[in-house]
């Protein structure tokens, strides 16, 4: 066995994903937070995998928790461009006197459904296929549901997605066209989550174990390998919009994995961005800074009661992973950033005019966060900044329309 699962709470070795699934994705201690460990894996030969055309994250098969290549389910995801966006560098230089390099990780060009959920959907379908899973369910506002519907259909695994009542019509249509089941709640995303949990309880169908799902983490950590392949180094600053926080957890896991073989690299400063209409992590972080980060600061957070955001994928009003994510940010020397949701169409138009590209609103949260980071002095001389932007505009017609209105004024 090339990998094992280890409980992050008690340290118990769980074994393979087959055992993990059989135990309802929980350790004996009751925790569902486990991490994949590769006892015999070394990363000094990573450059060998950079040669030739890299079509997907399965280029790194040796570093993924899958035993047999014939179980790979892929649509050419995870090996996407990290583009230099020089107009952002010019702004940093001309307005703030900062020389830096800025790279955009183009998840909108992913081979599956054009979102950062594709690598997770791909590896999940592959691991489930290998371990005999027949049916799966999760709650989603759109991107995860679309990705999992697509990849699980390709693997021949039955899938049920629970979505809130405001799920985008195009998203609903896409999920149903895969032949999978979409259940649209009469209520909010929280209601959809509760309905999914009840479905799991009553039917015994395996359910997503959330943002710390070891499959999600293992798939997304391959961004670290892609940094080395495409940039020739790790960034000094890592930025993204955040709701649950799987990607920052995954980046830190990927960094820890390679660090013994690449001691010259350091963990980048994490600058995580939320929009003001749903910003519970930023609010908790501001309290921690005001109180000089007391012991257990990461456990001081509250759900945001009045979330009026229109950005479905960033609607985590109760930041349950803040106790995991906040220490990562703190230890990296990073920060949390707030941007105004009302300003996003303007930033979207700026992006479109400068690059010819319009990404989805969650991606523009990260894009806007870069300019806020400059204002706050969080970008330093000679930084190499990576923006992990999550999605294209395919499932956010309202945002496309608002940018078009500005453009036509």
C-alpha cells in the first residue's frame, strides 16, 4: 500500500480508503479529519514529472492515494496555466512602488467543468471507483455539485446533489444532463446541507465529509507541484477567496510534503479574502488582532447571522474550519482581507478590459483582494504572488450581466 490515512485528532492509523469508507469516513475517536501519509514517498524526483506535456494532475500519480492507473477518471484537469498578469504588476509598481511578480492560476480553464472543484471531483471519482463505492451525495451551491456530477457519472457512480433554492438554472440543467439527481431545497444552503445529512442518515449513502475531506485535500495540494513546474519556485504570497478553506489547507499539506526534499522553500504568506456580505473569518481575525492573538484565538469566531451575498460558492456563514485555517494564516505571516461585494462588477470590468477574460465573482473577490492587499501594505518588494482564482463565469449570469451594464454605460 503506497499510502495510509492517519487521524489528525488522535493519531490513529486508519489504513486505506476502503476502511475509511466502511467506517462512514470517521476514525474510532469520532473525528472525520484524517490526512493521507505516503510512508515511502520522496519528492526529490518531482522534476522528472515535469517533462513533456502535462495533461492533468494525474501526472503526479505516484503522489496520489490511488493504487491502480486503470481507475483514473479524468477530463484533463489540474494542469492549467499559471499566467503572468503584468497589468497587476504595473499597478503595484506605478501606484505603490512595489516590484513584484503576479501569477494567475486559471481554474476557469480546467478540463472538466471550468472550476477549482474539478481536481477534487476527478480524484474522488477515481478513489471511489477503486474502492467499490456505488453511490455518493453532497450539498453544493453549484461548482462542487457540477464537478462531482460530471466525474461520478463518468465513473458509473450514482450521485445526488442537494442545492439551495436559488441555485443557478444553468447549473441545475448541467447537473441533470449528466444523468445524476439534483434535489433543490425550498430553503437556504444550510437547509440543503441538513437535507443531505438526513438523506445520508436514512439511506446509508456515503456523504461528503466536508472541507477537510482527505480526497479533496490530496487533489488540491498538487497546486504546489504545479508551482514548481510552471514557476520554478513557490510563491512568497498565496491568495484566494475563502469560504470553507480546503485549498489553503491543501497548499500547506503539499508544502509539508515536499519540504524535506526542498528545504530552500518557505511557506508563502497566506492572504485570504472574503466579501463583506459574508465575512465571518475576517471578522474573527480582526478580533484576534485587536486582542494580540490570545491563546486559542482560533476558537473565537461566530456565524454571520445576516449573509446577503450573491456569490453562492462563498456563502459559509458559519466558518467551521476557521480553527484550522486561522493558525495556518498566522504561522505563515499572512492576513485576512475584506473587499466590498458592491465593487466586484467594477473589478470584473477592469479584468475584462486588461486581459480579455471575465471570471466568476468568487474569482474576482480574489482579484480585488490583490489591490486591497497593496493598499494595506501586505505585498512586499520582490514578492512572487499567486492568485488561486476558483471559477469562470459560466454559472454566474447575474455577474456577467452586471459587468455588461457597466461596460455599456
